[in-house]
């Protein structure tokens, strides 16, 4: 079974400007403007057989603005940041510097009480590998930039710390092709 999956990073919201962990703020005015400006170049995504989104407000709103009417997928949520949810990295670093150091250095730890980076990457990979798209089919998912980064790590079978070296800008699209466990990145 050979399928195609396009991941589209959601448009920005205020949380992307102050980098809050696992924040569910809606699109801001600039994010809405960016989506409207990009509609002509992203309109083709509505032709996908299946259309999904992360459950956050900004992902749902990005998908709706593009006319995708996406189905929310809990498995596509951001990494569970436990007690750090809604706080900035600077706030957490000031309060728990050693915990932040451990979290950045070891992808298996979750000092915040949520999900480790490794578990997050594996969850996203599990979602990729269980999409019910028919042979030759196409699915689209509007996701958090962190989800796109995790998908790249999973698909490339890259070490989890590679996650920190991937930059997924708002409205960036990534297309994957293949089958469960055997994905390829498609640069278009």
C-alpha cells in the first residue's frame, strides 16, 4: 500500500511569538492574514481524500480557513508538557534550570511530568503508520509545528535529539510518501 500524506504546519498564534509550551491559543490577526494570503497556493490540499488536524484552536482554524473541514485527531496533539504547560521556556528555566537541562539532553526523560520527547515522536509515528488511506490515496493534516518536527524525526529514523535542529515555520508543508514504517520525505 503506497500513500501520500501532507503535513501542514498551522498558521501562527500569539503563543508562537512568546513560545509557550502546549498552548491552545487561536490564530492571531497576523496568522489569519497569512492563511488568507496563502489560500491560492494551498487550495489544492482540499482535494485530499482525508483531512485531519491537531486538536488545537490554531490548527482547526487554519484547516477551516483553507476549506479543509478537517477531522480533529487527538493523537496529533502537541507533546504533553505536564506542569510546564502554558509557560515559556524562560519561565521554566528560571524555576527549574536542572530539569530543563535534563529534558534538553535526554529525550527519554519528562521532568515536567508529561510526555518525553521520545514518547512524543513515537506517538506521532504511530499515527502516521495507522492512517486508513487506500492504496495510492492522499491525506492532509494541519498540525502543530512540533508535530511536523516529530514526524520528520520518525520518518528519517533520526536520533530524537535531531528534533531540536528542525525548524517548521507556520504554513510550511511537508509531504511524506510510502507505507507504514517505510516513509520518504518528498520535497516539492
